[in-house]
C-alpha cells in the first residue's frame, strides 16, 4: 500500500507540475502575441500605414481583453505568489481597450498624434503591469 501511495503521489506531482508549466507557457505565448500586435501597430505608425496600425490595434484590444480582462482567469494563470496581482492585469486590459478606441477614432491625418499618443499609453499600461506583477 505504501508503494502505491508513493507512486500515485509522484504521478500527481508530475502531472500538476506539467499543468502548471503549461499554464505559464500559455501566458508567455499570449504575451508574445500581444507584443507582436504592438510591434505591428508601431510599424504602421512609422510607415504611415493607417490600416496596418488600425488592424493591429483592433486585434490587440480583442486579445488583451481575452487574456487580461478576466481577473479570475488571470489569477489562475499567474504563479501562486503573484495571483493576488491579477487585478493589475484586468486594469491594464481596460486601459488598453480605452486607448484602442481612441486610436480607432483618431486615425485621420488631423489627429494622428492623438492616435500615436494612445499607442504610447498602451505601452505604458503594459510596462506598468509588467513592472508591478513581475516586481521588476
């Protein structure tokens, strides 16, 4: 009976460690996706390609809401010692969404700087979240 318990305990520990690592990978993978949208949006602004910037902004808004907007889901994705910081991520999702809307309504030539400033505000929201959650 002792051997069975030990083998079962090792199996559970192995599976839970793998599941935990998979959850962290999903978070990292999704963050890399958000970063790609940020890079694409920046390239659109630099190249003067409004549609490129706009499509990247819209995708960023949708994906950041999916990843960061659900505080409970974010709490489960974060390492246990960081789970209490999930609200920071959901706040960032709201800031990103607000600034995506500003970008969408400011893509004419007259308010291009407003759209670009909204991009920078998104970047600041990302850095704030990363700094606070990662304790960097």
